[in-house]
């Protein structure tokens, strides 16, 4: 009740479902959603990922079927991650640039099936393909310690981006947090005559505790952590700085990752960015919702929708989420 004049009754606009729909401030559409997908070499049938219920490592054939289902549901894009055979990993991540590698084969499959019907995105990083599990080529520092060699890694990213473009990717997505990665990839793509290929920069990617299930999903060989190149979870300004640098280097889109624990960073990046902003609801965020739902503590569908809505409300134009196909079907 207001102190003067007529009573204020905001509840009137919440009285019915039709009214709530009419005045909704944040609206989701299937086209805003991107489905991350894993395709593995050397398997004969889809392999469930224990820590990510409902998500699998696909065969090339099952990937094609699941991709078609996602596109028919209306998702805006597909993000592909390749999982090579353990024996095909090496220090340089050579499988990632091999035209006959699993990720590039899968991109070509989906390009042949779907053409330009959806947006094909490729993870442009070496961690799935290196035997040490880091996102780049290893060198040594002045004290003789093994470190990721930033500039040597840029050359590998450039080669990987060209291979992915030739395989059919509409968008390449450098996620390794190397300095200068966007500029190096843009220059390489343009020199190769592929100025039509876009770059989604993982601009503010944090060294999160919530990546655990993803490392199972890609069969990571990492022994250690990536804190020397991913952002410190406590650093808000640094995330905004990284996003601005990537835009200046030519990124067509920028991303904040993870999403749910970094909504403040997402809001600031969205406020400052002249290009579309993506956010990634990562494996651990997905798995927490599934684990609680399996125990009957929360409603899975309601929690999935609310969580993605919160990410869009915070400023994301598009969201990578493992709920993408299910949400797209419901939103339709």
C-alpha cells in the first residue's frame, strides 16, 4: 500500500499465465540456444558420460542423428568437440589439424547433412588432442619448468582453425585463453581465403571447479591445472579487459564461461560489448541440476528453464547448454 493516493498493486500483472507471458521481461527462443556435442573416435555405439546424465560421446552416425534432432527442435547452433583415440594424442595435438581427424570428419558429416540450415561451431583448442592435456604446446620457462608456450600455440590454433573451416565450420571458437589468439586466427583465415568464417572468442574463461564432468567427456589427459592461462575466479575487471581485447582483435562474438557463477562478469561484458555475447552453462552446472533432480530435490525442467533464463537476463544473447534440445522443444 502506498503512503498517498491510490494503492500500488503490482500483483495485478501476475494474476494469470496469459498476463505473465504478456509482461515477461526476458524471453527465450530456441534460436538462442547452442548444443555442445562430443564425437569420439574408436567407439561403435554412443558412450554415456557418467558424470553428465543424458549426455554421450557420439559415434559419427549417432552424432548425425542427434544433430538432426536438435536442428528440427530449432536450436540455433551446434558446438562440436572431438575425442580422439588415446594413442592418437601427441605433444602437438596433431589430430586437431588432421583433415582426417575425428572432429574434422564430424564437421564434414554435419556440413553435408545440414548445409547452412544451422550454425556449425568447432572448439578450436588443443586440450582434447594433446597427450599432456594442456590447451597449447609446451615449452620451458627461465627456470626450466614446463609451461605452455603462448606464441608457439598460436601457430597451432591458426592451423586448426583453417582445418575446421575447410571441414565445414561456420564458426571457429578459440577457447585456450592464449594472448593474441583471435588476431592470429583472423589473419590466418583471411590469408587462406576464408574471411567468411566467424570467430567466437572464449574471452572470459575462468579456471573453474565446475569443469570436472567435461574432462571426463573429452577423455582429458591433464595432470595439473590451467590456472596459468585461464582467469582467476576472483577477477571481474580482468574478464572485461579480455573481452575488449578480443573484440579489438576481430572477434565476431565473445563468450563468458562458466555462466551461472559469473553472471556479474556476463552483465559487464554485455554492457560493454559491440558484438553478440555468448555464455556457456558448463558441465558442472548442468550436472548439479541433474544430480539434485535425480534425488527429487528440484524439478529438472523448471530448474533448467530458470537457470538459462537467468543467463539471458544477465545479458547473454546466446547460451551454450546441454539442455538445448529439450528446452527448444518446450519453448516451441
